[in-house]
């Protein structure tokens, strides 16, 4: 869909002169909808080396990661929203791109922190995860899912420590506060400001799959990160 004449009813965000946020959200969501299963691997070295930007989704089991991926891509079964936490132990890749041309990849990493998982598996997970996050060359951004009712867990903190050097070198970082519908307005505001302090310069967004909150904002961020074009407006890009 090509959008080059923004509706007069849609006002650009004052802090982003020239960018029509609604039009950008439409483009971003169309792009996310192209997600297709690419491959799955139990460890980093089984993954194909890719030269398109990769955006990794991480988070403790049950944080709402599968639901979020399915919501963003508008596909019910893309990332299987398992009722059994800790079930997905592989890194799953999904390709994104219009007209069959892959221009980015989403990586769904195994959920962690599920108590019933044997210790050996937990250690294995930490190694796979750390290896991926530290050495995956085309990794462009990390999206950490966090249920704001629980806040950051010990494993989330470990993960933050692991990725911090790469974030300092320019890796993009977003914390999604999931299931925001479970919080009151006041609780949402509080959770957002606490997480902004903890995220160390990363982005933080409230998200609810059931109330469809935060979808446009997150979609736009992911789209922008995968398409970093300086000094171009969304309309220019859409015309190309
Ligand atoms: N109320 C509410 N529940 C959610 C939301 N997102 C996920 N859930 C529920 O949280 C549970 C875990 O979700 P799932 O996506 O499987 O989490 P994952 O283990 O991180 O992949 C499921 O019962 C979902 O239905 C949300 O936005 N709102
Ligand atoms: Mg899941």
C-alpha cells in the first residue's frame, strides 16, 4: 500500500515534524504482516548467517512474548502462544519483507525462568542465549518482554548485563510492558517510569494484546529500526 497523501484529519506528532505517525503505523503493520516462518535452530551455530537486520524477542516464560509477536504480525499461529510455559526451546526465525524480498528477520528466543525446567536445561539456555546475544552479527535490536506486575526478574537483569556492551555500541533496545490491561491507568504510568529508569536509555512501551494498546507505537519502532533512512520521510520511502 502506497501512502503519500496523509489525510488532513491526521496531525503529525509535534515532536516529529514532517512524519505522519498514522501513515507510518499503517506501513509498519503491513510490513509486519508479511512475517513468514524461516527456520528454527537449537543453537546459534545452526542458524543461517544473514545480512538483513535481525530483531530478537526475549523474555521470561509467560511474559506474553508469543501473543505479542502474533499480535504485531497479525497472525494467529506464527509464534505459538503456548499455554505450557517453557515449551519452546529453539530460536525461531521469521522473515519480513514486501514482494517476497526479505529485508529483516524477527528472532523468537526461548522463554526463560520457568521453575519446572531442569537445572541442566536452564544452564544450556543461558549459554545459547548469551552466545546469540553477544555474537549474532546482524542483530540490530532486542525487544525484552516484561510483565509489569512482576517487573524485571533476576534472569532479565542477567540478560541486560549481557547485552549492555552492545547497546552502548548502538544496538537498539526496547522493553515492552505486556498485559497492560491488567493495570490501572495510574499503575501503568508508574510501571512505565520505573522501567524507563531501569532500561538505561532503551525505549519502553506499554502493550496489551487484548486491549490493542501500544501496537502502532511498537510496530513503528521496529519498522524504523529495520529501515534506518536518514533525512527521508515515511512518504518518500513509501513511494520508492
Ligand atoms: N490480559 C492479557 N493476557 C495476555 C496478554 N498477552 C498474553 N496474555 C496471556 O498471558 C499468557 C502467556 O502468554 P504467551 O504469549 O503464551 O507468553 P510467552 O510464554 O511469553 O510466549 C497467556 O495465557 C496469554 O493469553 C495481554 O495483552 N493481556
Ligand atoms: Mg511463547
